[in-house]
C-alpha cells in the first residue's frame, strides 16, 4: 500500500540568518512541508548544525548566482520529491551608499543577488511548474521596491527590478496555474542591519568625514533604530509568509509590516512630488545634507 504524501515541497534561498532562517524554522515546526533549506557554501555548516536532514528536509548549498548549483539542486529535488510547489526567493544583500559612491562591482553584486539570481532560480523551476500546472513563486521584495530612500538607491533599484519582473511573470504564468507573490517587508526587528554592506567610497567617506558623510550619519542610525524598535519580528513575518504559502489564491503584492503598508498607501494617494518633499522633510538630518556646499549651489541642485 502506498501512503499519499501531500506535503508541499518548498525551496527557500538564503536561510543562514534573518528572515530565511525564521521561515525555515517556522515551516519545519509546522511539520507539513517538504523543505529544501539552502544557503551559500560559507554558511552551510552553520545551517547543517541547526537543521537535521530527514525524509522531508534537505539542507543544501545554493548560491543563487551559480547556475550549476541551481540546476544540480533542482534535478535532485525532482528525482527525490517529484518537483517543487513553492519557491521562496529570500536571499538578498543590502548596500548602503549614495549613488555617487557606488562602484560597478558593488552595483553588480547588488543586482546579481537581489534580481539576476532570483531570475535564474525562477527560470530553473518554471518549466516543471508549467508541466504540472501548478506552483507558487514567492519573491521577498521590500518596501524599498516601492519607495526608494537616500543611501539605498542601489538596493531599491534591485528590488524595483524584482518587482517589475514579478509583475510581468504574473501575466506569463497565470495561464499555467502558477501563482506569483511579492512580499514587501518594511523594517524588521533583527540584527540584519549588521549585514548591510558599505561601498568602498561610502566606508571611506564615513571614516574621514568626506562628501555625503552627513547622509550616512543620519540614515545609518535611523535604519538601525527603526529595525531595533520595529514591532515586526522575523518569526512574525515568517508566520505571515507561511499563511501566504498555504493560500489557494495568494495575493500578488502584500505588505507584511505596518510601515510597509503605510508607506505604500501614502505613495499611492499622494502626488509624487508631494510625497518626495514630505519624505525629505521627515528624514532626520535632511536639514544638514549638503551643508558643506554653498547654499546657492545646494538650492540649484
Ligand atoms: N531585514 C529587513 O529589515 C528587511 C526589510 C525588507 C526586505 N528584506 C528582504 O528580506 C530578505 C532577507 O533579508 P534579511 O534581513 O533576513 O537578510 P540577512 O539576515 O542578511 O540574510 C540574507 C541571506 O541571504 C543569503 N545570501 C546572500 N547572498 C546570497 C547568494 N548569492 N546566494 C544565496 N544566498 C545568499 C545570506 O547567506 P550567507 O550566509 O551566505 O551570506 C543570508 O542567508 C532579503 O531579500 C531582504 O532584501 C529585509
């Protein structure tokens, strides 16, 4: 007699910390999914130390920018478990830098991890989902995917790219019974701000009080404070994502923290120019931005 196994097969990227880690743990505790918990090689031992492999848990190395690893893993999962029901593209990096201080290498790493990588994983799972006439792609975006902020232009751009592609994908996959969801967290109460990367010039500017240092001085503590005081924990967001994974008709775009919902609402109802001016006034330190530039030049800019 064969026992029917109706556990959803869920592949999550970037599980070594933060939201990915909490989501893996939340789904594991629910004990009704088959999980592929992944991270890059440098964190795989940490992950293996925490999550035990079993008949319904695989812990695997996956760099979203490594096509060999992507296709190797998808083949393995298809052979062992017959396919993937839900892909959660969670892996991400966040650069802090004004646009002027970003360099091409940093820009590329940002875009590769947050946009090109997820696209590669999506392309690898899509044919299988299409064949089976079902599947769900959950892309973890950010409120930055709707609302860019100073010193986060590159990160925002990568999330805007992810959002645009996801919207196109929604149309392209709908006839095949495949769902697409964009999850937009705002600030999450976690230590993940410690993983924020400064571009070389941003780091130098911070150290020697160079150009734009006042932007970093005001934005970095703001982000850390907002993350520290946020009411949304990674576990809370993970539970919301679990509900999305379980929905028969999941939404296309969903804010999962209060600030993300409020920001997007304001962005939607206010004229663009008013929204930007309001944000400029509200961001702490904006009165001293460009303080070392003659005021006539700053005004002209
Ligand atoms: N935290 C927030 O407040 C917040 C807000 C809005 C949106 N988000 C989004 O939520 C997601 C998770 O963020 P988080 O704050 O939990 O970040 P995090 O704690 O920094 O974790 C990021 C994860 O991504 C992995 N990763 C990085 N580059 C990778 C690559 N090339 N291939 C595979 N994995 C890679 C990291 O693995 P390694 O150990 O290998 O580095 C780590 O497991 C991201 O997409 C982020 O943009 C976060």
